């Protein structure tokens, strides 16, 4: 038999590692080791939609719902539009409060605001001389938790302070009680937070949000409707606008309502908080702020607590937190299900026949139709 040539030896040396690798793969296959776990299938969208439709048959104002979107950490699992589409902008009403709180958290992290113990006199020095003593001593923590003592300001024609020439001055001059008292849901309190943010950052809340929050999330904010809007002034123009964030007579962004977003923008905000403030590798919101803002600091009733301009509660018996706006504007985050559920409705302050749907009722429907179908960890 002929001796192997150098070429044969070269071929053998190349094939030997391949044969060894194949042998190991065959051995592993025969051991019966389980294959990597597969993600469980997501619930059928048609089943979710059917449950929502069934509820719509018995709730007369479900017809005012315009969008329902649900997403996990990285994907949309349900998306339906009713007489609308994904490109429409909606006034998110009091979800504006949660956005302002988020921006305040970013400003604190950057050292633009010193501490949650800072007082109103320190935070708004231009108004300090006109503040009643108790108001001057109210802290940022009390403002964020709605325990600073300011009145609700939810009159039918809009908050009473919007009739004044200087909204911030009017809010500061009309406290309802001393700081540190019980929870009092207050639109004026949230507007003070917007004023504090703009004082601290030397920019508008919108410009600060563009660079720190909306920009990183890819939320389009141009062009922006930026006029003075009240229930008796420029409301129609605001409703027709795309992205909008109104201002007060001094040019301060409204802190309690008026921000307009698309449903998928709302989903992004929910996913950001679901991920402890991390977005595409960037820590957009400090993780400890997400935790503080969505932790119950105040008891509200037997169903809800309150964090820093975020509501706390449960969804299908899982711990959850919510940004809730008038008429059914919702961002609900359910961490142990890695789930965000969003809704928008057509709610109009100047039309008694179109006031959206009660948020509690809508949350009950969404928890039944969507949350209950996503298994908890």
C-alpha cells in the first residue's frame, strides 16, 4: 500500500476537528437534554378584541374609545383603533402630570434641583415674597405626592386659577390647607411642578423633554402647538392640532393637562418605566426615580395609592402603576407580566356628550380583556 502523501496528511488534519465536533453534537443529542425553552405564545388578539367588544355592548360610552394598545418589553401584542389610526394625536390630560414628574426626576439626577426637601420659596424665588408662610415651606416631595395643601381646581369651566393673569401666583395665593396634610388631587399643584422645572432648567418643559425624554424615545414633537388653552380659549385649535403642549400667560408649559401624544408614544413611556428607565442602552430616567415615582407614598382609597404623580394599585391581582388622564387616557404598567396597556378616548371638556369613559371602568375592562391573558412570572 502506498504511503500517505503530504496532501493526504493535510486533508486529514483539517477534517479531524470537524469529526470531533460532530461526534460531540451527536453525543449531546442522545443524552436527552431538553432544548432551550421557547417563549410561551401570546394570547390570541381576536380573543382580546372579542372580550372588549362584548363589554362595549353593555357600556354605552365605549364608542368613545379610540385606541387600545398593549405591549411587552419589546413588542406590541395588541393594537386596535376605533374610528382613528396610529397617527392621530390625543390630549392625554392628566398623563401630563406623570410626564412632568419624570422630567423633575431627571432634573434632580442632573443636580439642577438639589433635593426633594427643597421648599417652594427656594424653588420659585421670584414668587417667594408673595407666598403665605405655610406655602413657602411646602416641599417638592409634598408637591409630587399631592400633600402640599393646594385645592383640587377641577371646576367645570376649568381650574379657577386659569382665569387669573398669572396662574402660578394665583395657585400660590390660594392654598386649601397646610402642607403635609392628607392627599388632595390638585391640578394647581402639578402646574407648580412645571414652573419649578422650568425655573431649575432655564428652559421650557418641552425643550427639556425634547433633549432628555422625547428625543431619546423617538417621540416626534415638531411642529408643536404652544398657545394658551383653556376650556373657554383656543380649545378648538388645540383639539385640531397634532403634537401640542400649551402654556400659561407667562409661557410656562401646562403641568396638569394639555400634552398631546400618539398612542405608540404613550406605549414608549410605559415601556421606559417597565425597563427601569433604560431605553436602547441609554439610562434615560434614573432607575431609582422610576422606583420612587411608582411606589405608593400616600393612601388614596381602598383601590389606589399615589406615588410621584403616578397612581399605584393592582391589575388582575398583580402589582401595577398607572398614569391616568381624564376620560380614559391610560398608561398601565404591570411589571411581573412585562406588560404595558395604553388607551385613548375622544373626550371633550366643552361637550357633555363626549366625556370619554370613566378610567376605573376602562381599566377593569382592559385588565379582564388583556392583562388577565398574560401570565405573571
